[in-house]
C-alpha cells in the first residue's frame, strides 16, 4: 500500500536504524547534508625593478603574476579525469539457509572549466536458499554544462535500468534540467538539481486473486517525471571519503507514483589507489510496489 505523503530525501544509514527500531519508515526521513568547505589560497606575485646608469638601458625585471588558484576543477581549462571500480558484497551461511550478494560499480568522469561528463554503471547479483533475489543492472550517462550564472549549470541525462528485485524488465529515462553547486571544491562537493524526465517502462506486476491465484501482468507505459537530486562528496584529511547520491522522481500525473533512490558510501584509503568501502543503497518503486535495501562491504579502486 502506498503512503499518502511520499518522502523527499533520506539519510541512508538512518533508514536501517529506524526500520530495526520499528518507529521510522522510508516516508519519514529527510536527508541531512554535511556542509564542509575549504577556503581557497590566493598567491600574488610582486614586481621588482632596478635602476641603471644613463649609459646602460633601463631593464625591468618582472615576475609574472600568478593567477588566483582554486581547488575546483571548474575554474581551470585543464581536463581532470577520474575513474573508480567498487566491488562489495556479503555472504551468509547457516545450517538451514544460505545467501550471498555481490555488487560491482564502475564510475568514469571527465571535468573541466565549462563541462563535466559522468558515466556510471552498476550490477547487483544475489540469491537466497538457491532462489535468485537480485539481478539488477543500471547504467547512466550525464553531462553538466557551466555556461551562464556562477555555480549554476545545465544538465542532460540518459539512463537504463533492469531489476529483478524491483520487477523492472526495461526502464529507459532521458531528460534535462538545471542545477546549482552549493559547494564546489576538491575536498567538498554539494550539488542540487531539478528537471523533467521522459520515461518508457516495461514492468511486470503480481496480480493476486485471479483464477490461477497470483499472476504476472506486463505493464508497458510512458510517463513524465520531475527529478530532484542531491549529490555530495567530502574528503577528510585526504584519507576518509563520504559520498552519496539521493534522488526522488515523482510522476507529473500523480504524486503517489514515484521512484526513490538513495546511495551512500564511506571509504578509508589504504594507499594511493585502494580503499576499503562500506556502501548503503535503498530503492523504492511505487508503481510495482517494490523496494530493496542493500548494505555491502568491500574495496574500491580509484585513480
């Protein structure tokens, strides 16, 4: 049954604590973002001149002025590349049952002064007592264009999703909107964005009470959604990283039809390229009356 007041945002880890305690539900959380900033350091060069005699031409020895530096990639013409691969999961074996869950995620990004391109792909596969529970694949490409107001940008997005746990055969989305960089540093990033998405879905739903009991019904449709997203990333002492993406997508036809996706991860750097990672994911799709919660542990390789 769908609640009347859908959520707007959640703190990932509070969901687990709230559900176990029995007094919090996904509909009652609001995501609390940490605000962390780093002051840029300005480096100014000074000019120096020396005087010569009348018989020697006057020479002006000038040190070129150094431009104001900043740790944001959007204030430099140089292109910054970043990629990461995360492999996490969990295994549980008892005398009566066994289960496992494996999650793989790859992220590629290229950013410079006027644009940023991001490619994200993830695959979750799991089973319990020999029955397949997860075979969920998501791939997303988005581009941000920094053309007008300072800290503001335009974005475009294409995404494809198929999910056994959410009863999605195929789900395609594309759209565009505007965003704002609340904080934009190498060690602290907070982005908020909003826009309109076109959605083409092919779902399967369970219908109960038919002549043969539970029946699977195919659901093909097209819809428009409003998409609100919060993205954050904090690096503490160059060793601890906290990051996440939270989004809610309401149908423009009815507010009770929405997609909720929460992702949060924390990692500790072991060396320059290897991190130990704990990740949390929560998904809810009201059209199929399905949701899943994943907590995994593993390693992340980043360059």
